[in-house]
């Protein structure tokens, strides 16, 4: 019996089910609103969000999609449902949503939802439940409304509009590290290859140091610099283009990538994420994004005035 219980807990831990490491998003408005969810749900929510922003859909569209998936599947990619309904959005092959294999691909199913939503005139001005229903044609159209507060919190964090608001426990150590290739593959799956290739994303290598990140601690950057993660082949660096996309939008892009990495931490065995003078570390128990080295303020500015690495997101995998 004890072996059976132990096996159950291992399965739950690995799949992000009950008893697995948890995730949490908090409001950036100091109103006390929070939403707690599992790593499985976090991965799916991050994929849904990335599918939306990759199509240049607004934050409101992402909130509508997340509320819909919360109602239809509780953000779980299930292979069953009413009649032939499948996946995150409970789409039906018999109704032209795609093949069963396609619908069970979260990126595909999210994309199909956004295609339908984009055809709804004025959907950003409609009540969420009305916009969702015009895509889903559900038998219970009012059910989407109860998920709007949670979906709005998730959308703000996962689009990067709300900074440093999503955390997950992650795994502090593992012998099954997925590595940087898996991180790059997952980024390309969710955002498209443009997030890697034109942006010049690089992987740190012990023989060839990763590019410097301003304000993140190069040895030549002055006494107030924050130590940079060691380039030992475990770090993916994603530059955030502040020239082509200046200002708040570029910073939001960086926070979307940073929050995406945290949401995928358990699945991809990500150990550390650094952006804009803050860092998240797996298993530290703090439940927050901490200033790097204690020398940065709320805006990610260090005492030297550098922007704390706001032009790159650095994702470090476990050993």
C-alpha cells in the first residue's frame, strides 16, 4: 500500500497534478486578487497566450481564450468530452475544427479558437461570455462569465502586461533535465521560430561565453554590477529588441517570455529565469521575483542606472 501511495505521488509530481509543484499569479493592481493553478495548467495557459500574441491578438482576446479553456477543460488537454469533443477548447472533429490529432495539439487548437474569434465583429467590446459563445456555440453560454476574473489575471501576466506577477515552485533539482534544445523547441512551438532566429537567441557555452546582458553583472561593468549567470551550456538568451519595438511594448514582450519560461519550468526543468533586474529560481519558496543581488529597485534599475538586463531574457536549465 505504501509503495502504491508513493507511486501515486511521483506521478502527480511529474504531471503537475494534485500535490505537484504549484503556480500562482497575483494582481499588479494591489487589490489582493490571486489565482493558483498547476504546472500542467500553466503550460497550457502559456501556450494559449503565445498563440494569441503571435497572431497580434490583443490582451482581451487572450483573456477570452483563457476563460473559454478554463470552462471547457480546466486548462487541461483532455482526450475526451461530450460526444467527440477533445482538447483544451473541447473542439469537435465532426464540426470541422480539425483532426483529433490536430485538436490535441494545444498550439493548433488555440490558433483555431483565435481564428474564430477574429471573425466576431467588435469582440473586444462584447461581454466576454458573448464573445466566447459566438466561437464555441456552447449549450451553456453563461458558464464562461465566472472565469473572467481569473482569465484576466492570467492574460495580464502571460502577455507581459503585468510584470513579475507569475511564479511557480518548479523543481530545484532533477536528473532528467530537458536541456536548452527542449527550451528552444518549445519556444518555437508556441511563438514560432521568429522568436529565436531574428532575435538572435543564443545558448551559453563554457568555451564561448554568452553575450553580455547590460546591468546583469559583467566583470567590466563596474562595482555596482550584478553577477551574470555562468555560461556553461545551460542558458538560452533571448534578446528583446528595444530598437525595433521601443518602450513599454518591448518590455512587455520580455516579461511574456520570462513568465512563459516560469510557467514551463517543471516540464522543461528550468532552474532560473532572469529579466529586467529580477530573477526567479526554482524551489526557493519565496513565491516572488527577487531583485538580483539585492541592488535593484522595483523598476529593475540598479544603482548604476542600467536597466537590469531589460534587453534580454535569460533561461537557465537544470544540470
